[in-house]
C-alpha cells in the first residue's frame, strides 16, 4: 500500500535526521528549550505549593531605601502550568493589608485582582502590564510570577563554570515587542536555577542585571533565598530576601479567591 | 428608643462583649496611623455669601490612629480607626470614628459587626449598586479617596458556598454628607433664611449581594431595601423640610478580561417607592442606571480607563407635568462619560493622574488633575485641583463657583 510505505519511510528519515542532529551537539545535553523550561520550572514551580515571607529593599542611586515586606503564597494547579499567587503586604504602613491575587494561565492573559483596604475595594486589574514594575521595584510582574518558555526563542551559547557552578549560558530573544531586545541567562546545570541574567536593549547595552545572591536547599528544593535586580540605566536596584520558605503545606485552591483577598488567611500571614 | 433602630448597634455590642468574655487576652495588637494636612484654595473669583469660607474653604489637620488585631487562631479580628481633626477654616476640633468593627470567622461564614466601610459595584467613581453612605464634601475638596466612603453602622454576614458568596448587610441609616454651605457655594431654590428641618429614617436598611466567578468573569447580583441617602427637600412658608424617601434597588455587575484590558458592566433599577407614579416633584423618580467601562494599559506604567454611564428617568411625563415652574427641567436620560489617565514615574514614587467627568446630556464637566510624590515610604504629598464647568443646571456645573486647588501631605507611622 503506497501511502503506508511513504509514511514509514518518512518516519525513518525523520529518525535519522534527529539522530544526526542530536549526536552533532551532544547526545547527553537537553535541547535549549528544555533548559529554559527546566529553569522556569525550578524557579517558579518548585513544590506543589509554597509560602514565603519576602523583604524587598528598593534602593535608588543615591542610596535612599524603601521597603516592602510581604507574604507570598503560591499553588500549582494541574500539570499545564496553571498557578495561583496570593500576596499580602505587611509594610509600609500606608499599604499594610493590601492584598494581590493572580490566576496565572499559561495559554491566555492572567487574571489579577487587588484589594485596597482603606475603601474595602476589590478591583480587577488589567493584565497586559507584565513588564510593568511590581510595586515600584526593579522586578516586573513577570519576574515575580514567571514567563512562558515559548514567549522567547532560545539559543545555547556555551556551557561553562560560573561562581564555581556548572552552567548553561543561554540567549533568549522575545518574540513579541517588549522592553528588552535579548536576555542572556547563566543557568545552573544541576539545580536549574538561574544564577545571573543580563537584559540588553536594542543598542546592545545592558539595561538590567539579575543575580541570585544566595541559593539554599529548603525541604529538598533548591531555592533562591536572596536575589537582586539592578537597573543599570537609573542605578536603582531591588534586593529581595526570602524567609520562612515552606513547600507542600497543603494550600487549598479556594484560598485564592475574593473571600481571602478581603479577609487574609491568618494562619499563613503571620 | 425605637427597638429596630438599635439593631445593628446592639448586635455589635453583644458581639464585642461575647468576644471579650471568650478571648480575655487578645494575642495581637498593632498600632499605626498617620498625620495629615489638607488645604484647599478657591480658584474662582466670586463673592461668597455670608457664612461661606471663601478663599480657603478647607484647612484641616488630622491624625488617624488605627488599631487592629485578633486572636491566635484567626477566628476573631478587630479594627478601629479614629480621626482627630482640627478644622482650621471653621475653627473647630472634632473626632470621628471612621471604622470600628469586630470579625468572627468560621469556615463557612464571616460576621462583621460595627462601623465598617462597604464598597460594591464595578464603576470607577460612578455608583449604581454601591448604596452605602458617601461624603461628597470630602470628594469635591480633594480629600484622599478613602474619605469619599463613610462607614456604615452595620452587621454584615458573608456566607461562603463553594465559589459563591452571599453577603447580607443590615445597617442603621446614615445620610450622605453633601457639600456644606459653610465651605461650598451652593445654589438652592430655597431661601437661605428658612430654617432646615431634616428627618432621618429610624428603620434599618438591608442590602444583599450574591457573587461568584463565571469562568474568568466576576459576576454579582445586588438587591437593597433602604432610603435615598440624599434628602428630598420641600419648602413651606416657614421651614425647609428634608426627608429620605424609600428606595429599593436591584442590579447586576460583570467584570472580566477583554482584549488585554478589563471590561466592567453594571446596571441597576432604582425603585422610588414613595413616588410610585413619579408625580411627586420633591422626590426622585424611579430610574434605570447603566454603566460600561474599559480599562487597559497603553504603555509601560501608563493606564487609561473610560466609562459611559446613563440614568434613565422612569415616569418622565409625570415628572414634566408636576415640576413647579421656575425649576430647571432635567433630561429623561442623563448621560455622563468619564476618562481616567494614570502614569507612574520614578519607580512609582511619582503618580500623575487625571480623572474627568463629562456631563454629555447636561453639558457640564468636572476635571480632577493630581500629582502625588512619595518622598519616602512614610511621607507623601499631593497637589491637585477640582475644576467644575458648564451648565449651572447640571450636576457638576451647579458647583461651578467652587473650583479649587488643594495640597495634601501625609506622614504615616
């Protein structure tokens, strides 16, 4: 039967081509997309759920400092990358009690809400501002809750040592128009966490640098406990420290709802 | 004392004492607050009537103390916010309980008793199903937004049924605060020399909200049985009498993502029960209200929001026929558009905001530009203006002699 023969030979040649391609790079190495996918998984999806107390220090070029102290709760929903985030602000006193919720959908725009305690208002907010600053810091919303692997195209530049760790160096170029032209990441080959990222503008100048300042194992999961994002154009930087990190604590999905935006879940907020 | 009038207050007192007995030692108590100065300069050159502060109608210094806490398990929580106000313009010292409530939480419900702010609906500074008291004097003088909302003395029960929530509110009546003629120039058809006799309803108000998610949309249905929060005025030869006629409302709202932005829809029916056929010119006729709004990001740190709003007067013929001569006749359909533009600079320490109400049918406008700068986490300053223009018979134009510029400075601790 003619069609069948054709498809068998098609599969055969595809197989040969794949063999040739993979052996040409290194049979043991994952492809670049997988490296990034693993890195996003390690950085944003570790554990089924997570609790962390986060201190953000926003420091301007003159050294003047503002602080944001918050509790972050996160839960993974299913295996398709769906997530829920809940953030409660402890300080500064003017925003204390403000809560923020994201329903992250990998295949469509996220849903986001904010609760403003002074007027007891829950407001849905537009989710098109992934690259906008998160509460005035150098981290964007996307830096906090993650991006999608196929938002960018990825190229492996090299494998090397960085700060005593074996890393992949990967260049990523966003497919859509955004505030950076390309991004270079140093990704730990064993732990998959990004140790450094440089963001370049269209003139090839570095605009932002991310560094993982302290990486520790928490309950078996490698976790970036301290990180910095520095804006090289303004000299402003944000240093973030994670404390009280816990994984697999059994957060219920219904915690990520308007009810708890208005009435923060006390057992997790303390 | 009327046994019904005290429902909300007495239940709250009972709740607080029950909790005090139960939870003799409170586990947490946090104190915070702020001091704030707010001054307003009239920017139109007008002759003010006697008794109206003309050049500097507002000059307030305010301290707010906030106390909040709860028990170890989180089942009981409380919050109190008390303002001490030095009103320099009117040479007055006052205190005000902004909020004072106790919460009792279980897995299935929450009860909140006491003075509490409740905000419902999907509009941005346009209210349909938010039937709770407001302070319009604070709003037109550029006070921070939280002062637009007045607390309700209420018991509120939230029942959680899966992803659906039913909220039930019983509250004592609290009238809106309208612009005060000691600080605003208000055109009134009634002689200023006639004494005012204002009556407030004794019976409580009831409000219901059923809300949940429909896929990615927030949906809610509302109903209320209460009173108009602005008075209906009627003059006799010797007195101007103000009453608050009965009002029932029914409405829905929807809010969800459309084309990278947020679309808000809200509608409601205002049933003016005491004026069933619309023939009483002192009372509001029944109305249907509709609002459509859309907000989205138009650049980094830049947001724009637009809204279209309509109030459709029912029984318009009856209104026309009974309106006394000499009164400006309102339109059958009042339409308003709003625009909001917000831009952040300098790591969100500098906020430039513009909000404009455009009275389409009444040919008037109200524009509120403002700039806020946060010097630190504790200290911010805002400069802004309230600019009212257009037809003097319009809702905004009627306040046209009150254009002002304001400055607010707040130190939070």
